C-alpha cells in the first residue's frame, strides 16, 4: 500500500503516459526510442504503488523521466519548427553600380 512518501507515483506515471502518447505517432526512430523509455517508466512508477522504492531508485527514476521529457520536448520542438519554417526567397536587393 502507498504511503505519504510514494503517493506521488501516480503523477509521475501520468507524466510518463502523456509523454509516451505525444511520441507514439511520430514515425522516427529517435521518437520511438523515447516512447519506449517512457513506457518503461510507466511500469516503474506503477510498481511504486505496491512496493516502496529505495530513495536512490526513486531519485534515479524521476531524473530519468525528467531527462527523457527534456529530450522529447527538444525533439518535438525541432520537428514543429521544421514543419513551420518558411523558406526565405532569394534576395531581390540590387547591388549598387559604380
């Protein structure tokens, strides 16, 4: 049974689920790898409801979630930026003649 120190497991689990869902439809190897990492963390956080993790294991899993979340947000923002980037037309500015 969960105690005060591990009651946050559901928030971490939800965060990992949200991340996995954001990455699920991106058909690139990097996104799929991060989605697998997020799904593995879902299992880790779910287990906390049954067995209290050590402080070291808890800290490591939370740091891993933060790391994969940061990498995923960087990746997704680059993807969104590339999709909305408008190419600039070649310069039409004339060079002054001498």
